[in-house]
C-alpha cells in the first residue's frame, strides 16, 4: 500500500522547456513534503521542500506546488537543463502526528534532451 | 564538509556469507537512517536511530538483518546469512534533530549476493 505515489516512471523534456513532475499521497496526516534528486551511483540529494501551511515554494529554477485538497504536489523545473537529467523522488512525513519517518515514492526518471 | 560516508561502495559475496555495511553520519546529526532500494519496491526505510538508540526497526525484513549504532559517528547494518534476494543498494542517511531538516544521504553500498 503506497502512501506516496509517482505514477510516471519516466519523463522526457526538451532543454529550455518546463519539466513537471507529479506526486500523489494518500495519508492526510502528511504535513511536510520534500523532493530529492538522484544521479546514478550517488545517493539522493535534497532539492526542495514545502510545509502544508504553504501552497508554493520556489528556489531558483525549482518550484514545488502543493494542493492539499487533492493530496497532490508537483515539482516544476524551468528552464530544464541537461544536468537536470536524474531520478526525482517525492517524499512525505507527518510532523504533527508523532514525527513519522519519511515515506518515499518510487521516483520519476527525467531526461532533458539537448 | 564531509557528507555521509558509506563503505564499502560495492560488495559481492556468496549466499550464506555474513555481510556488514558501514556508515559514518554527518557530525552533529542525531538521526541516522538505513534504507534499501530495489527496482520493485523503491526506497524502503529499514531502521532509524535517534541519539544512537533504535527507534523504529519495523522495516527490517527478517531476523537475518540487524543494525547497531555503538556511538554517534558509526553505524553498521549486518545481514547473516545473506540470500540472493538481499541484493540491492543500501543507503545510509542522517539529519539534524531540528524540525524540518532534510536527510542527507550517503552514496550507497551496492550489494550483490550470488
């Protein structure tokens, strides 16, 4: 029973265009969400996070949007660059309900084509 | 700054052998996590420690798996006896105890059990 789902295993985008990676969750207690990026043969690297009190958080080319009513979040990368090609993991946790560990989605492989 | 350090990076061993994976967390981090990544199940949390004490080991698959954290700068994950289905990439991560701090991952140990 997956609590965090990334339904697209892969995504290809042209360099310079927008990449949109999606994530859905089922546990309404989740109140903190993160995105990690992973290159081959390396560990996941923290990218950006958002608390449930916000609906948007922006850091440079990366923006995360949270829609609590739909239990959906998305990561926008604009403009996309070849170096953004990696696997992106969505993760969630419930801070206000016992500080549960992070739950990860299975990842989306992004390929940015030059 | 030194990140999370895992060793070995790769391990190939025969079924039935004991395997020990090692992790040095980031200095000052008081949470340590062990994850396993497989194609089928993605990133799964195996166990995590707070201040060297195991808090939740519900993700440990079987009694063949054990983890220890004898001090704040070292942890081991042991599999005895190992089986081919244990083949995976094992990640260690650490984070500071302050609220909303992201986890920092090591580069993983790729384990192959023949």
